[in-house]
C-alpha cells in the first residue's frame, strides 16, 4: 500500500468514526450488545461476536477487521470506576 492509499484509508476511517459518534444513539437502539462494522458512513454488518463479524467481513466483503471501523454497542452504558 502506498502513502496516498494509506492517507485515503485513514481519512475514510476518520469519517466513519465521526459518523459513528454522531449516530450513536440510533445505533444503540438498532444494534444493542453487538459489534458493528461501519464503512462509508453506514453499518455494513453486525454480530454478537467479533469472530463472527470477522468471518462475514472476510467472506462477504473480502475485508479484514483492520480495514473497517468496528465498534461494540452497549445496551446500557458501562460504569467506569476510577
């Protein structure tokens, strides 16, 4: 992968991350307690296990997890103790 391709992929990743943050509340309703894969500003797959998601992404999209934004949607916000 050359530098231009890497830069393009990084910009797409950042755009998908921005979309994820902006749409988190809706995603939490649609995909509670699931891993989601986001590409091009949309959820392309979801699964209850990261392994299952990885298999589908590889088979259906020929993509590795490292080339797609993957996030876990919590049904309830986690409590952090500091």
